[in-house]
């Protein structure tokens, strides 16, 4: 089946390329190796790990097929296995063309969506800490999806792993159909427990499974009256509440991509603000600890000015005076653990250099 969802490559989207040309830039500032606070080693290690995992993302299927007489029980086993491998939640949907990126073609019957939490407390460490957490979770998503695909193939059924290093699946339609949450105005899926603070991985398969039903718990209605992401997005790239289209029965607020790129690609600091200001990190799950962190973070944003690209008041001072947020980091040679890239060891080295 051919994919029909538009896909924007994080590094080579034509809109981004045009913006670089207009500004006579020869590389994306966010991904520049010369960036002041670039965790280049961590991104490099992530790419390396994705390459290492690639051969195991697909492959020969065990010729001795395990008979499946009870798809409900097999579904339970697969979800249990995914959690054992490190997923924080799992959802299953029948694969449809909207769940596949344009230019890609997949013939599987089901998509298993795996969700791994990004630790929210990193917001208090600033943009670099959030970025390091993101890289770490992206790598773990690839590891979990690859291991699960190997497990499914060992049962005698085709299975293909997909993640940020392969990018076949359009994440939000697959996750929403698989019952993991609802699309929010900030363009992210909102999960009951983790809000928008997670990253996904996927396994495509023909193993007999039972799809989940969508989990609609009121996010899209709440977004109609909440303006937190809208009012915190530095370049005002997020649409107003009533400015949505309906796709497959769901509201979809379109992000103004060139405006978003101004803050999220053409600056040399990670922008994750629309995710981190979303109250669903504590609202539905009632997590008091996350509520406390959320209040501290939002207090700092209020002081700094809601639309600031910088996260903290002291940084805002520097930016207004034309300065940067971070002193250049000393070069650190991260030791890459071949079995586990972008480890706490890598995080420690960056942290110690700050
Ligand atoms: S990533 Fe940053 S610039 Fe883009 S929509 Fe979110 S808050 Fe706005
Ligand atoms: S911040 Fe508010 S409007 Fe934005 S996605 Fe979250 S709940 Fe919806």
C-alpha cells in the first residue's frame, strides 16, 4: 500500500532549503557542528546506532510459524513483550495509507506503535538538557522497535522496525488509531499519562493481532479553550483554536512551518516549547511531582516573557543584549559504548562541560 501523508525531512525539507538559500546559509544552524552548545557527539552516536540496528530491522522470518489460534492472547503477549523491552505504552492499529509517508510503500496488515516517555524534569535543565533527553529516547525507540521486530520474526511472521532512523510511518495517525491519545493543537499527540512528552517507534507486521480503539479523552475539546502552546510559541506558528481542518474525523491545527523553522531550525538551540508548556503532562494523570515541575517551569517562562525563545530570565537578558545563552562548550570526546550509544556516560560528559 502506498503512503499518502506528506513527510518533511528534518534536514532537507524543501521549505527549509529555500529559507537557508534566502539567508545565504550553507547549513541548518540547529544541526551545525559549529553550534555553541551542540551535542554533536550525541547526535553522531545516535546516527551510528541507527546504522548498527538497520540490518536487524527487517530480515528472514522463522520458517516454523507459531500457529495463532487466539489473536487476543497473542496481542496480550506482544504488548507484554514490548513493555519488557522498554516501551512505556503500546497500541495496535490496522495499517492504512494515511499512516505511511508519501513515497513509501508498505504491505503489512498492522502497525504496532511503541511509546517511550521523555523525562519531563529535564525542562528545568534548559534546552540542551531537553535535547539530550530527546536523543536518548530516539535511540531507545530504535532499539525497542528493532528487538520487537526480531521477536515477531522469530514467531514466523514478517516484521519491520520503523523509527526516527528509518521514517516509513507517519506517527500521529498510527498512534491515534492505535489508542495512544489525541492530536493536540501543538501538532503533537497527547497521551493520558505522558502528555506530549514521549517519542515513538513502530513495528509493521502481519502477525494476527487485535487492533485497539482510539482513546478520546477530551484533548481536542480542551484545546479549543487553551492557548498555552499558542501563546508560548516564540514565532506564533501555532494556529488559533478555531483555525483547524478536519482529517478523518479529527481536528487538525496546522503549524505555520516557515515560522516554526525560524525558531526551531534557524536558531542554534533546540525548541521544544510547545510540548513542554502543555498542561497534559500533569492534567489527566494527576501526577503531583510533574505538576510541581510544570509550575516552576511556567513561572520562569512568565518572568522571561511568554513568547521568549529563551527559557529563563537570566538567559533573556543575554539574548536581548545580543549575547548567547551558553558559553562555548569545551570539546569533549565521548566514548561511544558500542552496545548502548548516547548513554548516561555521554550525558555526564556534556553536563560536566557546562
Ligand atoms: S517547535 Fe517551537 S517554534 Fe515550532 S511550533 Fe513548537 S514552540 Fe513554536
Ligand atoms: S498547550 Fe493547550 S492548546 Fe496546546 S496542545 Fe496542550 S492542551 Fe492543547
